[in-house]
């Protein structure tokens, strides 16, 4: 397998080529060690941070911005969104509040990134 990618680990944006030979990728084109780590992770098990919104019962603010507490495997995104799409917030919350524990694994929480107040 021969894959070309642009590194996003630092501002340089190195154009890299990754060949998968056996279990370990051979990476060329990086200018720093962060590029090696990024390419290895992206080839072996790509991770993504999920940011989205959830529904609320608030009449003026029907959606609340949220994120996960950490990156999750890329192939878990759709299943995680299926769970998140069922969440409805019906109480006050502040940025950083955990809305749901164990969304995409035991240690991954759904966290509010906006505030919501039901008090007038």
C-alpha cells in the first residue's frame, strides 16, 4: 500500500508518503518526529475528535454544542453519532459539564461546550 498524506501535526504541512510493509509503516517526507507519529497513527488506527450538537427542550435554544472528551477510532464515529442523536438536554448546563458518560467506550464522555439556562 502506498498512501500520500499531508501532515497536520505542525505548521510545516509536510507532504509524506507512507508504505505499509508488514505491520510497520515506512514513512518518508516528514521533517520532524511529530510527522512520524501522526502518519503511524493515521495508517494503523486513525482517531478523530467528534464535535456536534444535541437537541434540547429549551424553546429558544433547540441545539446545544457538544464534544467528546477524547479522540475515538474513526470507524466508531457513526455508531457514536447514533447514540448522541438520542440525547435530549432538559436541564441547565455549563461548558465542561458531562452530559453522558461512556458514549464511545467506558472512558469517553459527551461534554457540553455551550451553556444552557432554563431560568428566565
